[in-house]
C-alpha cells in the first residue's frame, strides 16, 4: 500500500506537470461560467448534465492520454523490469484521476448550487462514475498506438453510455436504457438534489458497482496483455 500511495502522489504530480489538472479546472470554470451566463442557477437538470460529463468524458479521455503518453516514453515497458506491479500502476491511475474528478465536481456544485445538497449521493455518483469511465478508458486505449486513433475510439464508447440523457431530460421513458450503468449515475446525481426511491437506490448502487466490476475485469486483462506485455 505504501508503494501505491507513493505512485498516486507521483501520478498527481505528473498530471499537474502535463497540465491535465489545469485543463480539468479550466473546463469546470467554463461550465460554471456558461451556467451563470445563461441564467441557469436553480436548474438542477442542466447542472447535473454538466457535472456528469466531467467524470465520464474527462475520466475516459485523460486515461487514454496518460497511457499513450507513457507508451511513447517507454514508461510502461519499464514496468516489466521494476519492482512496481502492473496492478499498482493500474490503480494509481484510477485513484489519481478519481481524486481530480471529485475536486472538480465538488468545485462546480459549490459554485453553481451552493452547499445544500445530499453529499452522500453526490460523492457516490461522482466516485462511481469516475471509476467506471477510467476503467473503460483503459479498455478503449489498450490496442491504440496514437492519439489520432484514440479520437476515433472516444465516441464509440461515449455515445452509447450517453443514451440515458434521453430518459433524464424526459425525451423518452425507456426501461431499456436501464441497461446502461450511466442511468444509475443519473439517479444518484438526481438524489443529490431531491427524492430518490428505494428501487432507484438499490438499482443504482447494485448495477453501477456490477458494471465497474465487469469493466475492471476486462480493463485489467487488456492492460496486461496489450499495454504491459505488448502482444
């Protein structure tokens, strides 16, 4: 655990050096500015939609960017001959990027909504959504060699998981969209500002944790096979 802790600190320093934290904060500031300029204060639907996009889009994209950067600098190949285990590298990225996402999302909600909301549901929604899309990012980047290739992959992953926006904004009321774990994320974010039913609580936590477990399984296998061993 001591090694993992040191790696998380190191990853946060690398992300700060590569301006990833700066970019994340700038995006959050832009979202917040748009929210105020359009006079949307009090519109929790729009606020949730903006906040939700941070752990999803940023988690997925930043994971790929970091892995591709370290591929090009041969950092990943060095893991084979160092005491650092692949799982430590894997979880270090997941933890450090989740920390950034939590900081950014809480900054956005404090600035746009204030301090009166359900912290447990908001923290859970942000944390679980971040983990899910970070693991999906590892899956998406596993066989990719360049950022140009990754740009093509991004919408292939993000688009399907964005479909629950339709239910969220009342454009549809399809139970089929419950198959996407991001529907669970929306329920938890909505629970941060209002009521959430017992079914929604059980479904949200159960399903998104299951989805994280499945994503983690495939991310770990692909990470070891294509990124570490370079097959």
